[in-house]
């Protein structure tokens, strides 16, 4: 897989998911005070985002270990965190100045732990009409906070996938274009391109 193929198969779809999320901000302000706001629209987006994250995780694992067999989040965790142990520490800045750490509670063996928004996604997916021990419907986990963090988590893996492909192809580009309109990965190197045929390097905005 090269950069163009990744952009066509994964990044373009990510941008569609991101655009759908941004459209909800006309009605619900991106503020931590609103993180518990839930809706049917968030159910739809939550499931679409996490479903794509499952697909992308499997693809990233295949890039890292082409002969492996990966089907579950624990499988993905072992391979991805084995190659990129720094991911739980990565922070994402939203354009609205929110700073997120979507993978902060992701842990591998021997004490596997998935991010809370992933666990909540599975509750919404399989048991949305049921209630938790406090009497709240799992449907309510399809809220702004979980959808935002799931999308940020997907964004992080998109960036790592693109970088892995770039390194294998000896490309200088480290951020897919067009750039995200919502997120920036803090501490990520700039999107670099060569100017003409010489060795001048500049950052693409």
C-alpha cells in the first residue's frame, strides 16, 4: 500500500466522519460541560467511527506484521503498542482548544485494558436498551465526550498508519492531505515536502 492508496481507502473516509462530527457542533458546543450530551445522531457516528477504527487497526497490524492474524482489540493492542508504546501518551489538540488523550488508558499485556470509550462503544453496540448498575441506559454512552475521543483515537491511528507507509516508501510526507479540520497531533513532525528538484524542505500548510 502506498500513500495514495491509503488516502483513497482510509483518509478520505476519516475526513467524512470528521465532517459529520463537525456538523453537530452547530447544535452542541464543544465544551467539557456538554460531554454527557447524548443523541441518536451520536449513536450513528459512534458506531461508524469505532467500526472504522477496528478496520484501520487491523490494517495497521498487517503493515507491522504482514504474516500475522489479528481479529480483536487485544490482538491489535499487542502489535500496535509493541511497535508504538508511546501512543497512550499522545495528545490531540482540537481546533476549539480542547486537548485530548484518547489512548491514555490503553494497556497491553499482561494487564490488557481498552480505552473507556471503546468499552462504552461495545455497550452501545450490543446493549443500548439495557441499563447499568445505576439505572442509566447504555444508550446514553453515545455522547459528545465518547464520540469526540473515539474520533481523536481514530485520528491518531490514521497518522501512525500514514507515517508507517511513508517510511516504507521513503517519502517525506508525514501528514495526509487534505489536513484534518479538527485535530492536530501534538509533537508530530510537520508535513514536509521537497521544493522542486533540490534539497530545500518546507512545511506544507
